[in-house]
C-alpha cells in the first residue's frame, strides 16, 4: 500500500464521541448501583492501538460547549494520546445537544452482555464538513490513513455528507482510506437507497475494506454465497466467496479483512481472523481466548491491522498483530486495546502470559 512518507498524522478519523458506563463486577444494568465511565466511539477505539504505541492520531468531531461530559471526553482523549479537532456548539436548552451515553454490561457465563444506546440529542449527529479545516489537515499537515466506519457514515444525513466529502478530499491529497462497513439496520431505516449509494462511493475509494458477510451484502448490495453451515470453517469459505464478488465491484481495494468469533459463553470465545491482500489469503484459525468484556474486540483488530500497515510490515504480520490487539481489547474494561509496547502484543499472539519483570 502506497502511504505518504511524510505526514503529521499517521491515522485520523471522523467520529461522534460519547461515554460508556459499565456496571462494576459484571452485573446487569437493571440491578447495579456502581458504574465505571469512559470516553468511547467505534472509530476512536481503532486509533487507540496506534496512539498508545507512539503514532500520531487525530479525532475529528463536535463537542457541546461548556459541558462537563465534553470536558471529560477531551481529558480522556488526551490521556489516550489522541489529538482532537472540532467546533463547540451551545447546548441550547435542557432538551438540546449532548453527547451520547452507551450503557452496557459485560455479561457473565451464560448471561450475555446487553447494550443500550441513549443517543437522543447527540451532538455528533450534526457534524458537518465545514467544521474542519480540510486543507490544513490533509494538505498542509498530512494524514497517512483516514479511517471511517459505517456507524458515523450512516448516523445522519449530515454525517453521511461529511464522511463523503472528507474521504474525497483525503483521497485527492494522497491519504489512504480504511472503511469498516459496520452495518446497523436501525441507522439505515428509511434511508436505504441513499446510504447504499454513499457506502458504495466510500468503498470505491477504500484501500482497506473491513466487514463480515452481512456487512458486504446489506451495506454494499454484494450478492453473498449460498447459506451454509454455522461453524467457523464454513464462515471462512463463505467469506472467501464473498470477497471474490466484492473484488469485481471494488477492484481498487488492496486489503479485505474480517474477524471470526464463536461465543462459547460471555467469558470464553473462539477468536480468529481472515484477510485477502497481495493476491493471497491469510487465515488465523480461531483460538480460545478469555473475555473480560467483548465490546471493542473488532475495533481492536482493525486498530492493530492498521498499525501494522502503517509500520509497513508484511501483511501476514499485520493481521497477526490485529488478532492479538483484538484479543487484548477483550481483556480490558475499556472498549479499546491500550498496549504498553509491541512486545506485549506479540506475547498475546504467542500465548505467552508469563510475568515479565
């Protein structure tokens, strides 16, 4: 993949920042009194691997002016070594703008996690292309990879427009594009035709395309393989057939990838990944992992994969690193992997959990 040699930012994203509150001790929301709060968004979670390993990252977003939660988010982004840019808007009134709340427990054993999104009045839904100095970010400063996801791209008409315009500008100025399709039926309701066209345009600009079989079929309208078994080996073969069709319609992408997950219970998963790049298939056969909290595992995989690409590693090593950062994310209370160093990630991949003194 041809990346910019010189750029201020290695990785940037457009996103709507919010907070997640999680009951302590893996208890259900409806009976809990004590919660852990963090800043989060699918897109910023992807940046976290690179930001913790020393690369320069940027979040492009909107904030509510003089709002305590906005201040918390900004402080948390600074803690995560992620720079941010975006205008501040007035709350207006008690029923005005605010940042989203994601309320989610971790599940335990045979009780699966439950997620409740409270997005009423979400300021991120109003993000506009005019919020950002695109010339400064992509032409003067420079960005090596712009990462977008289907969540922000489908959130509202204005965020769809923003993602399209930012992607066009970035691509025209030599920035590579990563696009995680992240199809959500509730976001698409009543906007199917518009979003299908918009997603296909972003996908046509993408150098890295990420998604599962459902994502490619429902977001891009690509015909999927005939229904097969539900075991992971069948999913691998189904994904390979899907990518053959995706490549015909989106031939400019250089990397196609997805994770493979089988849930044994809330505490134990089978975790794998598959990728097509350099005219080759790379498969990480699913392995048993322990899970503290599953949310963010997929974003952790993307974050590690993009880190490997930014470091210009062999594609197989980049995928292995992504597998490990995805697995690492599930061991942390927060929605993202925060590795101490590369060696820690490779120890996860090798299954080496011995103490390091």
